């Protein structure tokens, strides 16, 4: 996280120096007011707002990589902060009437700041659309970062349950079928055992990418647990789901995955089952799916896994 | 197994006997691989990562349990216990692991696991029971695991499931009984254990049809396995003691379950004063009555499951004259009334 801030250190230094210059100008030109003349309400209002803006700036810089949109948002917030800061300083320092530049310092940056912020937020929206495109097949309707599995990263079992609830309700209202695919790798624990967790984790990430490439626009991929994934297929009947399931199974089989250390090819295969949702709640549906998977695994020729 | 050295010394939660580069090392590897800070992981254990890398550090169960507690706090993932368990057996613990890897069949492997347990699975005591139809595994808490007990049970079950699957080359039809209520992350149980899960059970148990015991395992080398077991037993003898105090007490209570059992008498058998025994039990976060309840629960379950006793017969066996008292006691031991337990058993 500190590295994120370090990336923006020139911007921060610039802001600090500008604010400092404003302060020095005030001190040079004017005199400090006696405490009795301080207007505490103004100080709390303007000073507090300036402090909050500084917090926003910190959070913004901490969470965003450098770039066009970040610069716009930063400059906007910086102008607003500067203007409020000058307002606050004004409460403590009395300037002679001959000085007129203080009005400019207080009110000038404010509109510029608002314009820059508006531009920034507009471009942020554009950027978010681009990111949403990357998140396609990983999330739908709502975002809940606490329900995202850190490894793959896909929605976890809780996200899946919440999504199933939504999808099933939608489907019932529109009288459309919903199908589910469950994919479980065969002999996956062998990878962890023979190559270590790091290799197993990497394989899961690769498999996630592979599956995402094979999905349609509205399908949603989630990681149930371990090496077991579930895909929600809205507006899809069982036959279509079966075809998709077979395609996924083939995709996994023909993936020529190489281990990181030796570069040797790992023979991969997956058990994939598809089901159409009946009139049932998410928990029952998942349980039914799970039992279907258990049966499919029993009939495997390579039964380890 | 008869333990002849019973009056001498016991493993306690502060005895340093677990090589830090065995089971704790794979925990550290997993944690570091998932981005947990090594310092945070070892916080409060008095250990440093460098110590563990030297390969000659012994740690106590208390330190190991603290490490697990830290891991649970630092790594908020539901699959940690299962992943660790899968890695823990047969493991890389010298001769003891070899003995396990070269077992001829499941029975051989489980018996070795029981005999070499302090080396292979130091925190919980594995108990094996074979009756006419089933084999039953259950776990005793050797050192007062307390808040980590669910984690350890998940890990143990994943370990035995994973090991039997790995060595036999197939998924075995295990049934899992878990004492805790069904958790939210049930999918982890599905994926890492299996579908036959029963939560809110009287004991933590795994059960398998007896017919699976004697399928020969292809990868086994029988002679190498026997030699490794002998070496493993020598390693076991080199430990400060071969049995934990709580396990020793449990065995004694089970053996004497039909006699009236009191703290004073038991302390005398163990060659210590009642106050000392009481203090030692407190150190492990437990008490005499709790241990006695646990021993009786286990005996009762064995009578119900393996001998098909009725509740009346179990009450008679355990010398309960008063039926109401037996109902209350059974409820305390297993969480179920006799009638509920009857239903639970019938649903098999």
C-alpha cells in the first residue's frame, strides 16, 4: 500500500508546497488575530472540511494507480482543499484592506476544482465501464468484494448463493429456464501433493482464465471450494447446458498446462455435470448438484480425485 | 495398545517434542504462500522463523496451537484446515511417514497411524475400532485444543481421507460424523471430504464399511514398510514420553468405566496428588468431570454402534440405576436424549 502512495509523491509534495506558500503569504502580509476574534464555528466548518478533503485525497491516491483519471481527480480535490485551507487561514490572520489577492486565493480555485472533479468523475465512469468488461462472467448485478475469493479471483460460495437467489427469482418471474454447470478437477489434490500449493494455486488461476474464455456474455463463474467451480447459465435449458459442459470438459482436457518448476506437462481432466434448476431454493439446488457430481465421480475410470 | 510405562511420564501441552520442521513447517509454508506475515504467524509463540529453518527446533503443543490460532486470524479462508490436513499425511516425517506410505492396505495404514501417532499427528489422538460391519475412527483431544478443535478435526478428517485416497488410488465411501452444527462453508466439506456428512453428531467420527479394509494397495512395499515401522517405533521411544496425559487418563477412565471413578483414586493410580492432577487438567483447559463425561460418551457410543445395545442395556452396563439420571447424563455427554440418539442411529 505504501508503494501506491510513493507513486504519487511528486503530486503530494507539490500540494504541500502550494499550501505552505499560501500560508506564508498570509503571514507575511497580515497579522495574527487575537484569540477573542476567532470565529470558532467558521474554523470548525472550514477547517474540518479541509481536513476531510485531505483524507479523501489520501484514500484516492492510496487506492488508485497513477494515470489520467487519477490526475484529474487529484487536481480537482487539491484545488478544493487549497481553497478551503486558505479560508481557514483567513480566520486566524487579519490582512490589511489594501490586500486583494486573498479573495482570489480563497474563491479562485473552487470553481476550477469543481470542473476538474466533474471531468475526473466522468472519465472514471468511462474507465469503470472498461473494467466491468474485464469483470464480465465474474460478477453480475452487484459487487461485494468481501465475497470474492482472493486467489482466482472469482465470487465465492456465498456470492454464488446470493446470485442464485436472484437468478432463480428472476427466472421464476420471467418463466425462463436456468441451468447450472459444476466442474470439478479430477485428481487435483495430486497437484498440491506432488508440486506444492503454489503450483496448485497457479493451476486454479489458469483454469479460471480458461473457463472464462469459454463462457457466454451473461454466464457467471464462481468458485465453490477448492477445485470445484459452478457456472450459472441464465435463460438456458438443460440440453444447451449439457453442450456447454462438454465444451468445458474438452477445453480442460486439451489444456497443455506446464508446471512452473520443470515445465513438464500435467495431464488434466475434469468432471463436469449440468443441471436445470427446478422450483427449489439455492441450498437444495447446490446439494442436488453436488450429489450428481458425486455420482459422476464414482463412474470415473481414473477414480482418484 | 498396552502402554507399560504408564506411571512414569506424560506428554503435556508444554512438553517440547514436535519437530518444528515437520507438521508446523507445512503450516508455515501454506501461510507464507498465501501472503501471511511470518512475524504475525509466530506472534506469541516465542519462536522465530530462523529457528524453524535450522531444522533442530522442538516445539510444544501449546506453541503449535498458538500458531494455528494466529493462522486462523491472519488467513480468513475456509479451506485452510482442509488443505493443511491433506498435506500432513503421510507427510515427510522420516521413518514414520515411510511406514505409512508403504502400508499394505488400509488396516495396516490406520494401525500404523495409531501406533506412531505422536510422530505423525501430534495434537489429536486417533482411535480405531473395527466391528463386524464397520471401521470407526474417532479423535481424542490430546492437549486441550479448545478453540482450535474444529480446525483440527477438519484437518484430521481431510488428512485421513486424502491419505486413503492417495494410497488406494480411489475415493473411499467414508461417512463423516461431526459434533458441531452444520457450518456455512459446507461446500468445503463436500469438496475435501465427501457427501456423506452428519453434523451435530454425538462424536467426531469417520466410518467406513469393513470390506474396504483389505483391498491391497499397489504402491506398497511390505518389507520396507515393516522396517520403517520398526524405526518409527524407535523414534517414538526417543520422545520424552509416548502418550499425553489426557490420552492416558482417557484410556484409564475407559478401562475402569464400570467402577466408581473419583479424582482422588485416579490421581493415586497416576502417582500424583489429587491437587496436582487437578492443576495439570486445568493447565489443559479441562477438568476431571469433563474427561469422565467424554470417556463415558465414547463407551456408550461403542456399545450403541458396535454392539447394538439398547439404551437400557447401556445404562445397565454403566451402572446407572436411575433412568432419569441416565437420560440427563447421556444428554450431557452427547447432546442427545436416548430417544433422539435412537433416531440418530436408526437413520444410518
